C-alpha cells in the first residue's frame, strides 16, 4: 500500500476528476451538434485527458521538488503539492518517469486520431503536449502565460480536442463551451497561487499574485468567473448552445461567495480556505452541468 501511495502521490489523484469533467463537456458538444459518437473514440478521449492531467501534475511535482519550492510552501488541501517527494526524495526519478509515460500515452492517442482524421488534429495535439511539458519550467516565469496556460490546456485544447476526435471537425459550439473551463481552470490555478506567493517568489517565479499582489489578482479572479457565466449565456443567445446549457449557471451560488471572499480575504490566508474549496467545486460542477444541458438539449 505504501508503494502504491508513493506512486499515486505525484499524480495528485484527488484532483484528477477535473480532466474527465472537461472531456465530458467536449463529449456533450459532440453529441448535441452531431448526434451519437463512436464509443471507442470517447473512451480514448477520456483516457487522453486523464493522462494529460496526470502528466502535468507529475511534471509539476518533479520540477517543484528540483527547485525546492514545495519545501517552502504552506501546504493546503488545494495547493503546495502532494508532499510525496519531500518525504521520499529517492522517488523523484519515478515521478519524472510517470509524467513522461503519461505524456507518451497522450501522444500515442494523438497519433491514432491522426490516422483517423488526418493532419487537422496536429495544432491541438502539438500545442497540448507543449503546454503539458512547458508549464512548470517555463510558463511560470511569465505572468500572462502562467495565467492562461491552465485554461488553454483544460478548456480550449481538451474540450475542443474531445469534440474534434469525436466529430472530425472543429465547431463554434465546442469553442464557446471550451471558454467555460478556460476561465475556470485559469481561476483555479490563480487562486491556488495566493498561499504560495512567498515560496514562488523565492525561486523566481512570476505570476500575478506576485506581480500585482493578491488583492488586485482577486479582481482578475472575479472577472474570469463573470466571463465564465457570460460565455454560457452568449452561447445560448447565439444559438451555439441549447437553452438547457444554462444549467451551468447553477454554480453561481458558489461563485458569488467565492469571488467576494477572495477579494475580502485576499491577504488573510486562513480565511481564504473556503474560497479555495468553492473554487474546486465550481471547476468540476460547472462543466458537468453544462454537459448535462448539452446531452438533454
């Protein structure tokens, strides 16, 4: 059991539900716009999304261990890494191997779909792998890239990629749906950076909570939440999403207090805890509710 726990630690298993939630949104757009889909292709889409998430988590664990940042963070249930490599430094090569194998599985699935649909999939596939590998060592040095890369991976690339491998073409429906996890997952990582400001600054990372402060960054957080729900409304108004996609607005009951408390307690980290928890729930429930709306729409 101890060996299994050490293997799963760098994967950050409790958070892996996010990728299936985002893939589910892409499955929803494909079903709503094109009808029944290939079940085997849907399974591969979910496996690819899950492996991409495992890969980025394990790479993050490995690079954060090598930089020493995780040993300086105040760990919360939502940030600061799993602690596996701090407790067992000898497992660092295993974490790197986990990340690399998961990325290779994603690449293999991409190659399969290349032969199914042709070269149109290449922009999504190549950019997706680049985001997975480059996020921790490079993107965390650029405030703007650090802000948008998580949502680009889980939103634009994962939702649109799922829709593409199931339908063989790009669609505006998939694009508008992808904006939901784009803004939400950007917010997820943004708010999780609040407790890590001092530790991240010590290893020369540059993100907005460091650059402009937590209070100003909380305004970005609130703006991205607003844009999430406006994207759903715009999709319905434009006819790109069914009216039942408005189910995604139900998480506003969590988003409003999360945004308010993120601003109010931006520099009071113990009181920020509930917003971190709400943030995770919003990221999981909103794409799922959007998908439900697409399935029944």
